[in-house]
C-alpha cells in the first residue's frame, strides 16, 4: 500500500510546523507554506509523516492511499 | 456572422437572435420546434441511453473550459442509484467571455431545453441555473423564460435561478456548488479528482450553459447532423468571444475547426496580430503562426492551446505583449479567493515580477525570480486559478520571447511605450462571497 502525503491548501495557514517536524518531507516556500518534497512517503519516513499530520495546528495534512488507476485530467 | 458552407440554419444556438433579439417561448418553438422528451418514466431509461449515444456521436465537449467529452461525463452519472440535482453554470466570471450571457439573454429557452434533457436523463427533480448577481439582463431573461414555460418543466422538474456574487472564481464548479449549498462562493479543496460535489444529500451535476443549450440542438437534430456542421474531427459549432485588438469585439457562432485567423477576421483586427490569448485570462498564449491552425482541440493542441470556453483575445503590434500580460496577471492576483498561500502571496509576486520586466527594470535577475515563482506556485492551489495564471504567463513568455529578451537587457520593445489595449473590468474585491 502506497501512501501519499497531501496538504489542504485552504486549511493551511503557513505555521511551518511540518517542516520542523519532518524536514525530509517538507520545505517551505518564501511565504512559509509547505512544499512537499517527497509526496510518496517511503516506509522509513512514515513515522515522522504521521507525526507531522498529527501535530499540524490547522489539521491541514493528511495521508491518502494511492489508488493505482489512471486519473482523469481536470 | 457564421462562416461554414453546407449548413443547417436551425442547428444554431443563436438562430433568430440576430441584432440582439430575445426569443420568447413561442418564437423559440417557431424556430426550433418542440423538444423531444420521453413522456413516461418507464421509457426514460431507454431514452437516456439513446440520448447519450447521440451526444457521443455529436462529439460535444464541455464548453465551460474543461473540454471534457460530454457523453462520457453523462454516462458516468446516468443509471446509478444516486439522486441528482442539475446545476446549469452561466456564471461566466471570465471577463473576456460573453457567450453564456448572450445565450441567457437572447436564447434562454435553449438553455432550459437542455436542462430538461439533463434532468430527464438523470431523473433529477430540481434544476438550478446560476447567473452572476451583477448580470441582471441574463438572470431576468432566464427567470422570464421559466415563468413562460411554467415553474415546473414538462416532466415535473422544478426550475429556479440562483445569483451568486459575480466574482471571477464564483463560477468554478466547487465554488458554485458551495454557494448553492448555502456556503461561500469560494472553491473547496478536493483531495481526489474527479470529486463528487453535493448539495444537501444530492449529487450536483454541473453543466455549462452553452453545453446545455447545445444538447437541445443535438436532441432535436441528432448527433451526426450536429457533428457535420464542424470543419474537423472535433465537429459541431461553438460560440467564441472575440476581444482585444479588434474593432468589432463580440460573440460569434463558428464551426469547430475553422482556421483561427478566419475567426479573428470576423472581429477586424486593428493591427498586425502579435499574439492570441486562448481560453481566457488563465488560458494559453499562441503566436501568429496559430492563425492558420484549426480552432479545435486537435488543431490547437500542437500549439499548446485549447478552445476552452471560446475566449479569443487578440493582441497586435500596437501594444506590448509583456505589459498586457503583466496587467492580466495583476488582475488575476486580485481575484484570488484568498484561501491558499501560494495563490494569495504567489500571484502578486508574479504580477510584480512581470511589471518589472514590462518596465525593462531587470534589477537582481528578475528573470530568475520570475521562473522560480512560476515553478513554486504551480499545482499548489485548491482550484485551478493559480495554475491558470502560471499557464498564461509561461505561454506568454514564450510567444513574446524576443520582446522579453530585449526588456531583460533594458531595451524595451518598439510598442512598450504605446498604451495597452485590453480593457480589464474593475476587480470584484468589494463583492461579498455570499
């Protein structure tokens, strides 16, 4: 099962907590909003990914199971 | 007004509306005849399958900008156990598009016919038609048309008009459905796409007004006859809105596949065409080489463009493409719904970069900063608004690359001091979200 980490950009207020907890997964843009460096979370990073999800002050992060089907564009 | 040769004058969305005439129900029936609908529910399923088949043959694709095959969208929703509500999107927040407003104002009964068809096919009991609050000509025309036919459609569906605030993003599918579901007219975050949008407990089937009206022609004349009106594989007719450096801006009904230059000639360009923005402010710039390309999905795809919602904005050598692009980017930045950081902060930064390039003030490697901003904004909003701006700017930088290079070297292009030609409306920032 593959897991993808996603940010809800509407909920995110740019606290930047995720990049402190999990710098392997998140960096911040010049305005302080997260850029996801590794969308597909490797098993070794799953624990800190979960921590980032749990600790996000805006509850803007979530891990989604990746469905292996061709996605429709737009 | 139209261009192609062997044509059926009844197979026109704008038939009888010449000179800005609104067709009442009797006049509409005199031109288009009665709409074929299944008369009883027991026939409905078979009828719906046949209807989808005709739509498939017609080759119709979404005229709201997405360009997705309408038959595939329909067949994905028909026959399931979900209850549907039909939503007709005539919001047309794109300032350079006028066609849905023209249809609503002059041929409202075609839109209502198409909505009847969708309601019948989806067994929906309610149809909501969304028109921007600041567009009373369109909303009152639809209201009057509903009153003429009776509040309930021929098969009992209830019709009503909703008027969300006329903001740029308010017609985006999720924003529209949010408003109809008593929320703000702002886009919502949908982690998986295509997303299911709901109003109460019903699934919203959202269709653009022109697409809906076109269904009314296809149901009457058949998918094959509609497709045959086109000039290439995509087939059919579509509405375009011409603006920019043309002396006669406006809405035209054209055969899909007509060379872009032929369409632009209808508006009488005021100068030598230097670039064309296709699809809207969040669309794609193509260069003058596109004038010979067929205006269709197939014809424009090699150039990176698409017909989208039929917007064609012409730029000429009388004004600086970079300056025009900078103004559009600035306008779009102010139309952000204000929800996502990369859009709220990224678009103004991008607009600022562009205005510096337009002014040929290349302080501190503005080109590098511009590219970095484009890269960092893309794909990071809840809706496609920021991505549209990125697409417009990237394609514009390519089409106007010679001028861009000159501006970056501190030499402005020949037309840089000329006044800009695009007329941008006032930003909608003062409007409410509800």
